[in-house]
């Protein structure tokens, strides 16, 4: 593959990432709002600030390349954002909703980690050392966000499981009580 075509691939991948990040700037506030756990909400708010920085870094790279960042729709992120939006419409409550949101957010983070890893490698091959540095910084932040979500999941998921078991036990007890009082009325 000629270098010129590889550079075009690099720019195409950067445009895809730029669109992905701009989609996230719209999705993250909704995820924060749907979160019931304060630390999870704060993590989404912090990642929104980081995502704005990610957009700025990509714009800096495009400026150096003398290219426009627009012109590409990231279908992968669009699908992940849509899936996350559908998750938030489910009738999950409390920690169960938080667990669902964390799962959706981690899928997004893993997508971004893969994408930034790819373009960072492309930049390295093309000798774009300043780009490598900017992309590496963002890649590390994405990894840290994923780890923060993992830590929160390890705290929230057991609570969600306990809450779900308690509700099942309450429903089961209510059902037994209902059957018991029904039998008592029939006996009378």
C-alpha cells in the first residue's frame, strides 16, 4: 500500500474517531442523568470533560494535517450510543439501572481503546510523533475511564444483585401471603 493511501486511511480513521467523540459529548450527559449512584454520575461528568479534551486534541491533529475533521459518520459509535439509549429506556431501577449503564459505557470505552490504539500505531508508522503523543494521552485516559467503570461495577453489581433478590423475595412473600389470606377467606 503506498504511503499516500496509508495516510488517507489514517485521516479517515481520525475522522471516524472525531465523529465518535462528538456523538459521546451528547450521550454522556444523558448517562450521567440516568445514573442513581453519585460516584457513577461524577465519573460520567468527568469523562464528558475529558471527551471535550479528546475532541480538541483531534482538532489539533487535523489542523497540523491541514485537513477538516468532519465528513465521516462513525456507525460503530452510533450503534453503541443507540444501544445505551435503549438500555436507559428499560424499566430497571436503582443499582440495576446503574449496572446496565456501566455495561453500555464499557462497550463504548473498549471501542474507543481499540480505535485510539489503531490510530496511534498509524501515526507512529507515518512518523507523526506529536500525533502519537496526543493520541497516547487520550488512549491512556480511555483506559483509566474503563478501569474506573470496572471499579464502580465491582461495587454496584453486587448491590444490584442483592436488590433484585430482595425484590424477588418480597414478591414471593407477597404472593404467599395473598394465597394464605385467600385460603383463610374460603375457610370462613
